[in-house]
C-alpha cells in the first residue's frame, strides 16, 4: 500500500486532514485522517496494482500511478465522475 498525506495550515500549526492510499486491489481511497474512515467510495479505473499516489499542492486533485503503465488524475471533490485525466507511459518511460 502506498499513502500520501494532505495537510492544511491552521493557527495552531500543521494539522493533517486527509490521507490517500493506493493498493493491490487497484483502488485509490481518500481517508479522513482523524476518524480513519473513507471519505468517499474507492476511486476505480486502474487495471493493475496502484503503486504510487500523491495530492496536488492545493489538495484539489490526486494523481495515481499503476503497474498498468497508466497515470490517472482524480478530483478530490464529491462529484460522481471524479476521474479528470489519464496518461499512458510508453516503454521508454515517458508519457
């Protein structure tokens, strides 16, 4: 499992608010860092294990990479159509 943490700056300091994970079950899940519960349904679309995940600096998007050689971009909003883009990695390692 791979994880990334999105944080927000508060008056008292740094407070973690969300965690994103990618797993062998081919899903990406956004978790509430305080309660440990999933914030929404798992994001699906990869055909193989999700090997990397990361939040955008503003926390509005997630990028995930998989052994299917696809990089996917996801919105962290609540819309039902959350995938916003996809890129395929060529055999030479470039998108």
